[in-house]
């Protein structure tokens, strides 16, 4: 049976993998969520380069921690 840590590891993997593989898409989605209520259209919104890089790094860290927690006994 899976422990709580392993379940959380799977969750980290499920969120971290898309962030590591498609950081621009994930960052753009985050920016769109942040722009709710703004007068700008969604097609005008682009994430900054630092946001895309930070999203990739955070995704890689989540994947690595998720793997460690999934394989831990």
C-alpha cells in the first residue's frame, strides 16, 4: 500500500513534469490566470523570460523530489 509520502511524490511528478517539459505553456497559463479581471486580452499576455526559466527549474526540482519520495520505502 502506498504511503502518504509516495502519494505526494506522485502529485509532485504530475505537476512537475509538465512544468519541466513545457515551461512556456505552463507560465503562459499562470499569467492568464493572473490576468483575470484585467482589460488586456489573453492573446496579448506573454510571460517574461525569467518566469519561464523559473517555471522550468521549479518543475525539475518537483520531478526530482517526487522521484525520491515515490521510490522511498
